[in-house]
């Protein structure tokens, strides 16, 4: 087989960004100080049961600082490792379209006006994309490359209720349609190892997403973190961790059925060491990624071979 994506058997984000911008591009994770309707009582006060106290923005900047300040701080750290490159301003923590439109405009403008920013990535919920927000995103997309990240996690409606996602699949589908009608790229997040899900359930979500008009996907391993609502299920014996071998197997099988046109943004997630209850093997990120590469080669799998 001739490799399509550099040295990888899948369409990696690194490959996509190098092709698009002609250089190394880094993400700067920002916390704009937003909340979430699944936390503030609008939908629920509990949030999704796996979500950390920082709204999945545990590696983002300090929300007590301005966007510019956060950006500069993280950029300085990255410069020590890599001297050259461009940047993606990534609004990661909580729901980043959940604020008055004038506040959103101010935050987004501040981010894209930083030096060497070539893209804007915004993590949000599909039920937080009102018409005025879509209009703003469309306007900004004419000035800078934008993608919107939507946390679907699973296509199984029963699991979605169990994890307190707070919206049905049709809401996700409507959000994708509205964004794509404005030529804005969509990246979907899914989680392997959710309570009660079988391998077939997980692969069903991959198949579902591969049939949708999305441009990127993030595969996450379920992390159990301290002070989340998921801890209770774990203590009651309702949550079983995937083993490293099981995870690598499901990732390989998922890559095989993922459309070759979808960029794979992530193969495993990060969790702060001091908050992680399990699985502890997930802390060995580079070992896992290397194991996935080796297993893909061993099995003769490349992205989309069974799509």
C-alpha cells in the first residue's frame, strides 16, 4: 500500500495542517470564562457525568487572564520546544458559544488578532448554535479558517441519557447541517468506554459519524477523574475500564471504518495526572500512539479500508 498521509496509515491532523498551511501549526488552548447550560441550571446542574471541574479545559489557559495574556503565556512555553510555526486559537473549556453575541465577538476577535494565528477552533454544544452565533461564525470564517468541535460522545440515545448529555441526535444533525450550509468545518468528539457500551455500540458511533458531513473526528478514551459525577457509577460497579489492548483494538477497527476524507484529530485524550482515577495506563500517551501505529501495520489496516 502507498501511504496517503505521510508516514501514517490515517489522515492525521498534523498532516492536514501541514498540507493546508505549509508549516507546523500548534494549538493554543484558551479558557474564555464561559459556562455551560448543562451546568448552570438551564438544562442541568450536573453537567455530563465525565466532565471535569474545568469543563474539559484542564490544559487550557487561566481564565482569570485575558485571551491575549493566555495566548502569550502558552506561546512562550511552546517556543522553547519549537522555534517556528503558526497557531490555532482553541477555545476549549466549557461551552464556547454560550454567551451574549457581543461577548463572543470580542473574545474571538481578540484571539484571531494575535500574531501568527491562522485558525480558530471552538468547542461547543450542538444546542448552543443560535442563528446570531452562526452568522458571526460565518462572518469570521471569511477572514480565518474555522472549525467547530461538537461533543456527541455516542450515537446511542440510551447512553446519551445515562451520561447526561442533554440533547438528542437530531440536535447534533441540525447543528452539522447549519454549520456546513455556511461552509464551516465540523469536528465531532466521541468517547470509547462509556458505561454499559459494548464494542459494537462504540463502532456503531464511528459508523454513524462516518456517514455525516463532518470533516474531523476526535477519538477519546473515557477517563475517570476525581470530583466528577462518573465516580458514583464507578463506586457502584457500573463502570469497567477498557484495557490498553482493548482500546488499541477498537481504535484500529475504528480507523478501518472511518471515511478516508475525515481528518483524525486525536486517537487518545489527556487527563491531569493528579485528577485521574483510571485507567492509569492512559498516562503513557506516546506508548499508546506508537502501539496503534504498529498494530495498524501488523493488521494491514489503513483509514477507510472497510468504509
